[in-house]
């Protein structure tokens, strides 16, 4: 847990004092990623760097796991905080192994222990130790280098990590991959992480909580969904973007929204049965057809069922799209737009039908936050009226 | 032809003078490295001090060597060392300061700020940062400074023969005073060849001392 108490930084410049961070007050719960977000010069990096005193605070205190860090020796403090920077900063004169083991060596671990740790960490960041341990940083690509940067920060297993735009210098494709890998690692490691970014999409993806900064002040500190649904003022609103409701789609997965269990028919059922089922469940368009393994293979439309006689197996239409329960809603919305459909069957990892997801269901789910008492943001009142 | 005969007949003398010359330069530049590198590192902490030190070192290097030797005669006579080995070594030591201090200062100052921040951020003390990161990265440039000092001072040391320090300059000064072109040319050639060999050898050393991760291709 990181607790920041009234942290302030005033820089003396030739044009007079400049307040880079103004009485910042926040708390990051154990095991969560907090993304500090804002335009450049908003104080997010200054705040981050005051945690490990790369920038000494003018006033205020930082507590890590309840301990006031102002009493700690700066070097000791830093060795217990993982630090990843945008420029990566691998030492070019050291091999990958030496880079990764820098902190353990400073801490005086014995050789066998830190060598074993280097191998373990390389495996964790998905690089083959046999290939990479003895290489030098310049022989690696940018993405590989930043994986090593992360491994170096994790080396001594610090409870807290500071990451200053860690994936900012990596090309978009590799950035997505590294972000995903990092989130997967974090699920196991459960570090308390402070992460600076200027990219709202990255923040929404990575964060348990987002802190929006402006002119040295913390403007809003909320979960990504609350931030996107209820921006506090016009600055936050414009910063998160006009498409903020669409960004929320990424935060929700199919399992949270789908209606389950889903009624369905088999090829052996008659069209009469299908029609009956549709009416029973209030389906106005169609019903899913499954095979013997309960896997959806198509659908029978209401129109056909009303006008034709026979078996479902003879009169179904092939599936247009399929939602996995782990997909996020953004992907599903995109699929629906692509296939011009308003609903989609949902399957689990073995491909069996487990539910249905509809555009109405998505809208309903996303709208729930506006129907909560006392949390009605002004722009949406218009819609309700 | 005459020169080759002369060299063949005086091989012993030539060898002795060469060894003398090398040892004079080696001792002087060696000491200069031991003082210049720490000074170069120290002045990275304070820009005003850096400007002052580099300014003084630049002035020293503009003093003609013959004048510097002359200046040291009265000063060192007070301890009975007005001429000979000591003033020669001191002069070369002073001349070596500028290339060594300036290269050290520039190399340390030019270490990528991101690396410095990474080193601080993972908890290296200032001394550990120097030892593990900054000096290894600065080595190629510092060594280039030492090389410049050596090559430059092999020439300067030839003049030290006039204050009785020995070395290959002895051949040159005798050649002039005895109007003997054989000795003059032999001395001058030997000094030039020595400088070229030293430069080459130090370049090899510089490459060997460069950390592997810094080598280009």
C-alpha cells in the first residue's frame, strides 16, 4: 500500500517558484495498479518521482505499507522499490544477467541465488534465458529491452513498483503485447504499482484506479469505469474523450452482461417447437441452433418458423458471429456492427452455448451506473427526461 | 646509408635512450592519469570549478616546453633538483593534465541522463554509480585522452634532453651541437617511430578496456 500525504513540490526557477505538485493526497491499495494520467507538465511524473525521492519533496510524506519513508535512507528506500522508466535505462556495459541482478548484487545476495533469480525472471518476461542471459542490451529490440527493464525492477521482489511511461517508447503492436504480458504477471505478483501515462486507453486498460492530474493538482481519483461514466468536470471530460462511453466497453466482459441460460433448439426439433420457444422467451427475431455437443452452429429465424413446416436442421442459417465469455464488450460491439446483428450467442472456452448477449443488454448494463441514486451526471439527465 | 651505419654501430646507445625516453613518459603520464582522472570526475559536480580547472589546464598547455623547463630550474633548485629527471617528469605531468582531465570530464558528463536516473532509481550510491556505470562507459574516451597525452609528450620529452633528463632528445641535441646530421636524423626518426608505435599500442589497449557491450558492431 502506498499512501501519499499532502505531498508538495515547489521548483525554484528564474521566473519565480513553480508549484509542480500541490498537496497531493491519495492512497493506493495493496496489489492495485494506479495510473497517474494527465497532459505534460501536470505534475504526474513529479509525484511519481517523489515516492523514491528522485525528486525530493518540498513538503508532505509518503507511507509505504504504513511506514513513513521520510525516515528511511534514500538508497535503502530505492532498493526496495522497483523502478521502470520510459527510456528503459539498461546499462550498456553490463550483460542482461548483470542488468537484471543489479539490485540483488547491491543488496549482497550470494551468487547462486541471484543467478537463479535472473533465469527465473527471464522466463517470467517470456525471454529464453539460454539465449539472452549473456547478451548485451544493444543486441535486443526495444520491446525486449523493456521486458528486461521490467525484470530488473522486479529482481529483488519489491512490494512497490514505480513505472514512468514504461511502454511509451515501444511500437503500438508490441506495446499491446507487453501490456497484456504485464497484466498477466501482475495477476500473480500483486505488486502495488504507480504508473504514469498520458494515454487514456493505456490507463483504462492497465488501471485499477486512475488519478487525473492538472496543473499540479489531483483532479479526480476513481476506478476507470467511474471516471469514464462520471467525469468530475469539463477538463476530465475532455481529457477522457468524447467516446468515453465506448471506452467503458473495454472494461466489461461478456460473462458480466450475457443473459443465461440461453434457450436453444437442436436440428431434430420441429420449426413449430422453435416458434413456441421463441414466443415463450419473447424473442422477436430468432433462436440459436446447437449441435449434439451444445455448440451453436446457426440460428432459425422467426419468419421462417412462422411460414414453413419441417425441422430446424433443414431451415437454419449459418452463424454470423460468436462471443466468447472472456471477450470484452468492445470486441463484441465491433462484431455486431460488422455483421449487422443485434444479438449473439455466447460460448465458453470449449465452444458450448452458455448465453446470449444483445445490444439492449449492453446498453442496459452500461446505463446502470446512471440509474444509481445520487450519481446522475448532468449531461445524462437530459437523456432521462 | 650513413644513418643506417650509424644506427647499426650505436644500437646499444639507441636502445638505452629509447628505454629512458619511454620510462620518462610512462612515469609522467602514469602520474598524470592518477591525478587527472579523479580531478576530471570531481569537477563534474560543479560547473564553475570545471570551467576554472579546464581554463588553467589550457593555459599550462600553451606554455612552450623550453620555457617551462627554464621556469622550473630556479623553483626546483631550492630542493637541489633544478635540472634532470624531476623537472622533466613534472613538465610532462602538467602538459598531460588538459587532455586527460577534459576527456574524463566530457565522458562522465555525457553519460546518458536516463542511465544515471536508472542507476539512482535502483538504489546505487554515487560511488557505486561511478564504479558500475559511469566509469565503464567513460573508459574509451578517457583512454583516448591518455593516448593524446602520451603521443604529444613523447615529442615534448625530446626537449628535456636540454635539461639533462636523458632520452632520445640526447641524440638530437648532440646532433645540433656537433653539426652531425646522422645523430640528428636518427634521434628525430626514433622519436617519431616511438610516437607512432605508442599510439597504436594504446589504441589496442583502449579497445581491450572498452566494455564488450559498448563495442560497435
